[in-house]
């Protein structure tokens, strides 16, 4: 009697679920008790969640291992760079004496140039150049560079008080040059550059004369620039005598 009732209940539940009808198929009836079906469903659900949990644990373990490998690689790179930095710092420290010597050399050369500017008899140099000019021409400005082989450009070295720059770049000095002077000559008439160069070359102590430019701001004013190279005879050498 109970078996017949259970079968009826199963058929009723099957009809309640409204299972699709398949024509021509063999009729099937689920005779499992509800408790067994529930147990199987719980078992399947537990298996699925267990698989998900295991997969999550595996992913976490892999992520931790990857992070550990990355940290170790970064640590090795850091130690390598630190070792390289220490090596470079040691090399820099080994060249400190050279750097200090080069800095001292530059300072001494700058001081020597400044001191030699006071060793030039500017009055004699400019007076000799002025005396070599033709009548009506005069030196209105100059730039000078003092030192052995002075071949620096304009606006360097020393110039006397009240002088004005010529703005002309000084050409390369010949060997033995102790003083380079670029003079600006102004005249009310056109100055023969060739004759002026020849006159400058006759000045005592002149090694070479470089022809500059001739410009005219008006029909009654002419300006020219010429670079003159002197040997060390224009120096007083008083500092050399003091050093002895």
C-alpha cells in the first residue's frame, strides 16, 4: 500500500515539474526517495565547492611563488647595482687627486693670466702702435689677451681702463706669442690697410699682424680693426725677478 502511495507521489511531483513530453521515448520514473536526491545534490554541491576552493588555493600558492621569485630577482638586481655603485665610487675616489690637481692648475693659470696683465707695459705697447699710425688716425679701443701662445677670442684676457672692445674674434696666435692685441683705429680719411700693417710690423716685439676689417659709418669717419701679436719683450718680467 505504501509503495503504491510513494509511486503516486512520485508521479504527481513529476507532473508538477512539467517535464517536457518526448513522444516515442521509453517512459522513465524517478523512484529515488527525496532524502536520497537531496543527499546526492548536497554531495555534488560539496564536490563543486571543494574543486573551486582547491583551485583558489592553487592560484594563491602560484601568486605567492611568483611574488617571491620577483622579489628575489629585484633583490639580486639591487645588490648588483649597489656593488657597481661602490666600484664606481672607489674609482672616482682614486681620481680625486687628479681632479684636484686639474682644478688647481686651472686656478693657477687664471691667476697667472691676471698677474701677467699687470706685467705688460701698456703705455709702451699702445704708444708704439699709435706712433706707427699715419697722421689723422688714432687708436680708439683695444682688446688684449696675455699669456704664452695667447690665442683666445675677443672679450678675454685683460685690457686697460677706459678701453672699448672691438668685437672681433682674435685669430690663432703664432708660436711664441705672449700678448695679443686687437686694436680699433678710427680716422677721418680712409686708412691704407696694407701700409698700416707694414707699419705695425716694424714695431719692436711684433711677431705677426693680422689684417682686420675696414668699415665706414659716414663719409668722413672710417674704422678698422687689426690684430697684433707680440713676443715676451713687451713684458716687464718683474714677477720672474721677484720669484728668483
